C-alpha cells in the first residue's frame, strides 16, 4: 500500500528469470537499502522500510535490470 507505515511489497513478475538490483533512496538521494537478486524466482519481494532505517518521508524504489530502470515513489508515514 502507498502510503505505508512500514512494509512494502514489490511485484517483480516483469523481471522473472532476470538479474536485478533493487534499491531504495531517500528524497535527498541517500541509499537506504539495496539488494542484488541474481535470478528473480520469487515474484514478490517484501521490504521493511523501518528496518532499513527509514523515517517518515518520500522514498524512491528502483529496480535495475539489463533492460533499464523502473522507479516508483513510496510515502512512509508514522
């Protein structure tokens, strides 16, 4: 859900079988969380923004693959 109070779920079904890097950046560009997935097998990825050290604010979630980058914004609320 967007906005969220903690956990986000990423749909990686468009990247099945591909190598991707998922990252989350603050609105100031600070890297909060990053994970490389050599071959996407699980089509859903759960990330806790609070565990990543995020406070309330706006974040950009990016998925980088050989085909380019997909980025979406998510709002974390108290």
